[in-house]
C-alpha cells in the first residue's frame, strides 16, 4: 500500500513538472485576452525610373502600368515615376536597380548589353520581322523571356517585359541610302559594343554617347547624325539639327522593363501576380500607343518644315541586310552559348510567326 502511495505521489509530481515545463509563460495572460487583430496592410510605393523624358513611350507605359496597378490593388500599390534626367544615365539607372535602390526601371539593350551581352541581340540589324505585329508577338513570347531569365538574374535583375518602341531611323545632313553615304559618317550610337559593330559593318564611324549629350553633340558638330525612333527624334529636338531622316526598317528600338532581383524575390506572391497580370495585359496597349506616337510625331516634324523623310527601297535595304549578317558572329562571340541559343530562338520565333 505504502509502495502504491509512494508511486502515485511520485507520478503526480512528474506529471505536474511536465505540465509546468510545457506551459508558455505568456499563455496564462493571452488565454484570457482577445486575440490581436491582424495588422492593417500598409500601402506600398515603388520607384520606376525611365530612360526617356516625360511624354515619351516609356513614360506612357509607366503611367498606364501605375494606373492599372493602383486599380488592381485597390490603391495599395503606388508607383512614383522618375523620367530621364531626374536620376542619371541609363547605365546609372541600371546600377541603382541592381543595388536595390530602385524597384523598377526601363533598361534598353543598346545600353544594357554592356552588362548583359545576351541582350545585345535586340541591337542586331535585320533580325526581327518587317512586320511590327509579328515582332510584338515574338517579343512577348514566354519561350524568349525564359532564355533571358538567367542572364538578368546573374546581374541582379528580373526581366519583366520586352517592348518595341518603333522603327529606328537614321538622321543626318544627307539621306543615308548606301554604305558609301555612311563612309566616315560619325553616327552617335547607344553605348553597347555590339551596336558599334553594326555601324562599323556599314563603314561608318560609330560614336557612342549617353542620350542626354546627343542634342549638343549635333549642335557642336561632334557627330554627323544619330539613330532613334521618330517619337524620340521629335521630343529630343534632334530633327532641328538634321535635314534628313532615313528609314531602312533595319531594327526596332527595343527596351526591356526590369526589376531589382532582390526586391522581386522578397515581394509577396499576390503583388508579384498583380505585376505579371498587368504586364501581360499591356502588350497590345503599348504597341498601339507606340505606333500612334511615332505617326503623330513624324507629322509634327514634317509640319515644322526643314526635315525630309526618306524611305529606303527593298533593293537599298538588301545591301545593308547583307552587310549586317556578319555582325551576328560578333554577337555570338560576345554573348557565348546562351547568346547563340537566344539568336536561334529569336529567328525561329520570327519565321514561325511570319508563317501564321
Ligand atoms: O538613344 C538612346 O540612348 C535612348 N533612346 C530611346 C528612344 N530611349 C532610351 C535610350 O536611352
């Protein structure tokens, strides 16, 4: 009996100790308190930097992107837009995004290929279709985006969108109809090395410089001409210093929308989905807008007088096309195996879409 008593007393003691050991010291108080209400979600503000000024195609994209995201998130996502000039050059904007100081920015291959050689594919001539509808389809194809995922991530960026902004047009004090016209012609290009090669192949003297210096470069005679889509030639007033615009439809001006990798990786899933849905819905919208911008601005240049618009014939384009093909090898030397795969895929997607 004594033995049983001792046993049960010992058992009770162990049980009590175990219960005390398991108890949460705060539990006594929280058990009687009301559960704390979930914290109110706080609105967020994201910074979106542009490589173009207010009134540009990139500005139109960013404004609409901000409007749609504010609507989709019931006002919980606000986007502050920083047009070109408020932060720095394209390369400086990209560096800020890489370090996480900016959440979102446009990064066009003509500059970005310094850091990501693979993206230089969009600066090659006569690679995209003559039909801008085909290009829109190809540039938003997930099979193409997938191939840029790693190259962007390796540089602390997340690729979100690839956008065409209009046909590149050469401006100068003469029409540029033949490679002879390009001989020693000092054409300003964006800063990526592969772009420089495209103009060396035509016999020109390519002169890379930041966007902000082009107007004064033309005024001071440091360069003879430059190349950009019409809307940009109008809004940056380049046409005022040039007598001719020559359109060879040799390339589209392509830009990419990117995010800071670090920021993107820490973004709540629902916000990431909202960004992706908005991006997908804007593909057709921005393409219609860029076409309208380029048409209206060409008219504005012609109405202002003093600048003639010249379109190359198919035969004239063919001469440039032939000279441009060798530059693809230089691209592959710079961008390696991943670049080769991107180039092959791009060409395949174009011919597949042209066959539709
Ligand atoms: O020529 C440039 O540098 C610039 N052109 C356009 C149309 N957009 C941004 C880019 O930096």
